């Protein structure tokens, strides 16, 4: 057994224990015949590891590439069956190329070489293979990140021939986890928060799924980073009595993946992250491991800088926003301590053009910009990415870039300004869109851009994709993924010139209500995830905003979620503020209705929270509390966001339950004692140790919500 042509050294990259584990698959071949043992003599293996996790890859001529071991080093657990036969193990990757099945473990791929690199806390291992009968090379790329018990993988497919290759049925990672008998397995799907049956097909909202042994608590989170509707995660358990098969892949039926790779071109797939965990096992619990990983690795920069407080004008002003209203709102937002003042739809003369609506803003946006910056804020703007007016220069210069339906008709989408043409992001329109966004960033000194409206799939019910000829897609099927690629190409071009800007890819742009996934976060910073109605005291409001948060924060970073449209003044300032600090803080509403006292109250609380977030890594966990699986007016709910030190914040909401207090249980808080201060009630509640938090700390309600600061002593 060798690594990079030399022997694997125990205590170096693979310990003696791991060597025995890897070899077990080969020595088990005694029962299968001597051929496997002979192949084992020519086997090479490589390890990628940090202090928390190790994945061992092996290649044997005639057998191919496969994962020999995944070990959780902190919990001292092997997640794969030590005695499996590598000839029948799940393929390390698989796909169809021009209709021909290609599998990593069928002997068709020859090992070419390997390389590794370590930089900025990330260790990378690349294994390169060449197909024996097709002009195709595949690189399997594995990464681990210091401080995270996770292994991330993607593929790079390169066409080495002279004709295009068509790829379909693409599996990025297939693994059979050995977690116990099938009748002990549990599955939490839909972001890892919804209990489901273990024979399951995960789709767009299954950005994170968690499989666990319900008795032992040992499990694995699978984060499929394929964008939007293109993702598919298959869960089944029929391979072996004590294994559960997981296939993280692109979709094959509803939104079928198809990608042509031109001669000499490389196609890089989305990633798949494997995060093992132990429920109830301290910092190994998924409430710690998964949020910390998704925030520190999947987010582009917010986890390092902390989220900005964003105000947006959309509700109640919609397209009626103007200079005078904006000036009044700027004064209020500045007094509250907001970081970004965003003008939504209505500032521009036409969709697809950066010319200012001079009827609403007679002096242009320069007076607005000066006022915003004089109050210590930065400007943000709403920009529709692909829905544009047909009289704009962008459309008239290249009408051939418009999307078309199956009958060849121009695709349009309904907007607040009427029907607009939908341009195809899988055409060179993506370059034009990037230039327009970059121009706005530079012209208006923007800190934040809300990129909105239909691209691939209208979230309110229109057919997806593009049937036009002459674009970057060969057919409708290929347009589906190519449109997501075009979005990422657009944002990458903007970031190349302005890496500091925050780009928000809304749920309407990504094509589905309330969606967030790692594919979106690979293309942008934030996700305007929803438009919760909050225009009246009895609207859905904060209660439904928290339902969205609780259902997604198990696997997706909370500070990437912009949950619109909470009004700062409704139903109460206390509940709006306490809800906002659970995710990326976003407020709307008519700030002119806030009293001077309310503005000052917001200013004090927002300053306090900013200072807390600067010194405490709140992104390292997320614990939903109370009636979180189904928020209800009849019961209290809440959340805790704690750093691994145990410092952090707890928010609880009384709703209409009439409860005098909430019993907050945090049995997974790190050992120690914590001083607790009520941030809204304004008094010290006492000092509580982990035993007290395990029993439950009583938090009295003095109003509709309470926020606690926990400080380790």
C-alpha cells in the first residue's frame, strides 16, 4: 500500500488503525478469492485529514477509485463498513458521457497522478484519472478545513478530444454509511429540520439532509451544493444490512442535467460536503458542527466581517419611493444605527438601465448618496438582473439574447412595472448584466446590491429554461444548468472588480420561494429569502419569519438569510429587533412613524448587538427553542446563537400564549458558568452553569420578546 509512490506512514497521514481499516477491505477478499488480494498488492491510497476528520481514498488497477474510510477522529468513529468489498462499493463518481456509463470503480479509469496543497487552513488533495476509451480526464478534488469536521468534494471533467462531449446523470459522491441497522435509521430532510422516511429523494429544498442512528445519535449531514432545482440527493438502504446509501448528484428527471464540454474545456461540478456528528455529544452535535461549517466555509465573507444592518424601502413604499420620502427615512435609519440604506424598485427609469427616475428623484441619486453617507451609512440599490425593458439599449443591441419558450415566443415575466422580457443568462447577456451591475456599484458607491426577478424559473409559476437557438446552451435541458452558471459568471465578474460589495441573490432570481442553498452562496453573499407579509399588526409578520429561519438554520448559515419584509414599527419594536438578530438583520417599514424614543431604542440595541457580534462568533451554532418546528401563536418559541466558548445570545418570543416565562434548556452549552443579562428587560438574571441550563433557566417575559446576553465568567 502506498501514497504518492511511497509507503503510508503510521502517525503521518494515515495511522496504524486506519491502515488496518483500509486493509480490511482487501483481506476480506480471502472470502472472495485471491484475485482481490493480488490487486491489493498494487493498491495505492491517500489520506486527506485534519485533527477532526480523515478520508482515505484508494485506487486499485482493475477495480478503480473508491473511498476506503471516513473516520471522525474526535468521536473515534468509522463511518464506513471496514469489511466492504471495493469491487462492489459505491462509485466514487459516475455519469453518462455521450450515453456511455462512466464509473470510477469499473476499471475504465486509469490513475494518472495526484497532488496536494495546504493554504489558509485548507488542505486539498487532487486525484487525476483518465478514461481508457474516451477523451476524458476526471479530477476528484477533496478538501478539509481546520476547525471543521467536514470533507468537501467536487469534480473537474476535462475534454481532451476534438469533439464536444455530452454529460448527463452526474453523481458527485456516492457513499454507503455504516451507522447501524436500517430499522434504527432516521432522516431529517429539507435543510435537515424535517423528519422524513429514510427511502427518500431530496430535491431543491434539500440543501442539507441528516441521516442518523436514532439510538446512538451517530450520523452524517450531507450538504449538496448543486444550485437550486438542479440538485438531487438519493437516500436508500438496500446495499447491505447495516449501511445506508447516499448519492449526491444532479437531477435526472424534473430538471434534467445536461452539459456539453467543448474540446479542451474543463467543467467544474458543484461540491458535496460530508459532516459527521453525534447527537447530544457536546460540540460534536450537529447544532454546533453544521452551522459552524456552513458559515465559515460556504459563505464568501460575511462570517469574517459580521452581517450589516440593512434597511430597504420596498414596503410600504414600493415603486412610490421618491427623494423627499427617502430623505426622511435616511434620518430615521441613521438614528437607528443601520449600516445600509437600500432603495428598492422605483429609483430607476427602466428595468435593465441605470438611468435614474428623474420624476421621483429630480436631482438624481447624488443628494441621496450624500445624505446616506453623512449619516454613517452606505447606499444599496435594487437591480433586476435578467428582466429588462425592450426599449433599453441592452435589449435593442442584442435582442437575440432573449429567452424563448418551446414555441419560439419571447419569454416575459410580470413585474410591478408591467411585463418585461426575460433575457437568457446562458448567453453573452451575462457579460452585459455584469457590466451594468458594476457600473451601478461604481457610479453610486454601492455597498450592497439586491439582484432580483426571474432568471431560470419564475417563482410564481412560469415554465423554466430557454428554447432559443444560438445561446451557450445546445438545447432546453442544457439551458437549465447553464443559466445558473451564467448567474455565477455575472457575479464573479462584479466581484473581480469590487470584492467588497455584497450581492444579494433573491429567491425570485434563484427561482423558488424561500429557497437558500450552497449553490446560491457560491455565487453571492446573501439571499433575500422571502416576502413575509408584515403590513398590519395582524399580518404573518415575525412569527412566520422565524418559521422560515428555524426550518433552514440547521444546515444553511443564518447570517446569509435576508428574511423580508419585517417592518421596524410592527407589531412592536421589541419583537422586530429580536427576530432580526436571528439572521442577516433586515428591516423595512415607514420609519417616519417611529417616535424619537423608538429610534433611540433601536440605536442602543443595534449598537449593543454589533459590539456583541464583533467579539462573539455567533455563527458557530444555532439552537431553535420552544415551539420551533411549527411556530404558533399559542406557544412561545425562540433561538440561541452561541460561540464555542458558550458566549452568545438567546431570544424568546411570547406570541399570544399568555406565558409568564419561558424555560430555556441548553444542555449542549459548553461546561462553565455564564452571567445572563436581559437585553430588553434590562436587568441581570443571575449566573447559571451547564447543569442549570440542562434543567432549564426560567426567563420572565416583560413584553412580547426578550433577548439575553450570555457571558462566560
